[in-house]
């Protein structure tokens, strides 16, 4: 199991760098002492199998140690960001049967305070295979937080299958730029812990893209994952950026413009760019496309780089409005199945009926993403199902208008929206 490997690495690599946070280095042994200190408190409070623990997330060693302590105790980690709107966090709290709240900030009320907690005892691993490791809340298009429970089996499948795609080791250095309430963050700290590698976190209290670049250059980061929007901010400096140590640059969470990927490639003399795709409901990523080695002019749709093929044991197919599978080169809604698919939203029967169905006794997730599969089997991202509008009887994809706007304005980030005028007729802005 994943947590068994991480537990072994924490012991075997005790003198190796585990985290670099806010200009301070922490060894794996430092991390272990934090984990065990917090775990002792969880034991005293009878936190164990199937309990739900809310963690107030900060960019510090205590927060990361808390996550692992919760997992090793067999409980479920539910993150909330104290900087998010109070109303949103309160909605999350009302949906979860909370056993305990934990924070490294003394100002957070009604929480177990973790600063100063540490112990030199052994980690007590009480995790189990059917455990829900974490629940992340995604708003989707409704604005209402929906809890996505990810199990031990789900995350095991992702980490194992994803790691098989790359040549990584405990010598690699990983960048962690994400808010801990996003599933991409799980990728950026669990994969390196699985390898016994090092994690370099980007401070949320500084200008994020500049801090990321400083770490990339100064710490000679070898593996990154961040959204293309980070590159948009860095693009004015591309002619001064050269990162010979960066081997793998993953871009995901947003559509990747072709021209942005081409410009970034020039900064990576020894690195490869990958476009990755996957919703939270399918445990981080299901598709991968090697832009550096496989990109050709037909591997884009409206200037957006292909999301490629599924990796590992993930499977995908495309359906029309009648839930019928469509042939290649035909647009439709992307559906996913495999060991990474969640069993369904947390206590949300109505939404589960809309988003999931069973095929050959397997759970299938309807992503709401509009795609087509080309003759090579690569999937091209065409936008969202709900981004198709009708203008004077014609069905229009907003992504097509955005592509023209990008060319006209020479911009990477363009957003086109539809509003109804006073005559109740849709217009594009």
C-alpha cells in the first residue's frame, strides 16, 4: 500500500531533505518527529478508523505532518483554507460529521494546536485499504461545494500508474505550488514522499509565479506541475529563463495554448513538457500528452494542445446526448472509468445520479468536458458541454471564438462569455 511505502521512506531516508518551506529545510527525520507528535495527540483524542478530521491548511511542516498523521491513524483528511470565504468553509463543515479540527495557527478557534508537537517514537500505521484518504470540495459550475471522497485504492492506483510513466527517484526535486484544497497538491507532495524525494513549496504570501521561478532556478528543481496561467505571468521573462535541470514540466488544470507551450519549451533545454488532464472525481489525472516528443500541428483543437491518451488502468470513451458511444473524430462528452474513479459525491444522491452511471459493473464518471478522439487515439479537448450556446439558431462553441481572439490580441488568456440582451437574444462578449 502507498502509506506503507511512505512510512518506509521516512525511516530509510531520515537524513535526506523532505521539505523546503519558507526558506527553511526539513529532513525526513524532522518530518517523522512532527508526524508522530501529532499522531500521539490523535490517539489521545481517540481519532481512528473512519473519523473525519478537518485540517486548516498553511504552508508549514505541521500541516503536511498532520495530513500524514491523520492518514496513518486510519482517518480521513478534509482540508479547508482559512483564507477562503467564511461562508464556503461553513458549508463544508455542515456537510461533514467532523470528529476534530486541527491547525498550526493558534488563532483558529476550536482546533487542536500542532505547533511544538513532536515525538521520537515510531509511526503507528493503522491505515487500511478501504479507507477514504481525503475529501476535497469542488464547486464545479454550480458554485455549491460538492465533497469528492478519494479512497486508498484510488490514490494507490494513481500514484503507481503515474510513476510508471516517468523515470523518477529519490534524487528528484518537486515543486509544490498548489493550495492544499486542490487535488493537484496531493500529487505534488504524495508522489515525492512515495519516492523519498524532496518537496519545495511555493509561499502563498509572496508573488506566486516569481517565487516559483526563484525556486526553479536556485534549487534546481527537476519536476514541476502547475497551471498554464503561471507561464502566462512568466512569459515576459522567457528570453532570460533557462532551466537545464528541469526534466519534467507538467501543465494541467486549465487548457494549454499551443503557442504558450512552444515558448516554454525553449526554456527547458533538457526537459519535456507534458499536458495532463483529469478531474478531481478521477483522482488527479487520467490523461497525459508528451508535448515535446509527440506534438504535431494536428494535435490541437482551436489552438489548445491535446490531452492525449489515458495512462495506466484508466479508460475513457465519448458519448453523445443520448449516452451512446460515438466514433472517433466525433465530438461528445468524455466519460472515465477505472480504479481512480471515486464512488460518488459525499452524501449527494441527486448529483451522483447526474454525474455517474454503471457500465459493465464499473463506475463511470461523466466529466462534462467536450472532446473528440482523433485517428491516433489521442483525445482533443474542445471545451465544456455547457459552453456551447445557440446564436440565431446556430450552435456555437465559445472556445472557437476564444481562439480567434487569441490570434487577434496575441494573448494567451482569453475568456468569451454569452449574455442575453434586452430582447432575450444571446450575444457574445
